[in-house]
């Protein structure tokens, strides 16, 4: 997955999450983020894609005070649906 934002190669993890949430104002409620991000997927590792809607729906947090709070939710998410990038090719 190419970032396309800087044109310098792949982005994943915190960088891909930052690109995906560009323009999102914090604090933000869970439902606002679900509506804003839709089914956006990020490359969490070089081989794992995470659906942000799945992360948000599975977390008990109803409000994210900062990007760091959202980052923590993604990092701690046990995504049973995480898919290898090669599954999309």
C-alpha cells in the first residue's frame, strides 16, 4: 500500500493511522469517528490490515480525548479479522 501523501513509499502503523485521521478533531466521540472514518482500513504492520470501524466498535471507550487515545485503541485491538495484505492481491 503506497501512502500517496508524500510519495515516498509505504506507510504503516502510527503513520498510516495519522494519514487516515488527517483532519479529525479531538476530542471525538466513538460514533463521530465511526461516521467520519467509515470502513477505512490501515496497514498496521507490513503484513496486517486493520479496519478502523472494527476497532472502534470493539472498544469500550466512548470518547477519545486525543490521537494518542485512538492509537492506544488500535494497538490494543485484538483484531480477529486482521488480514494479510497478500489476501488483497
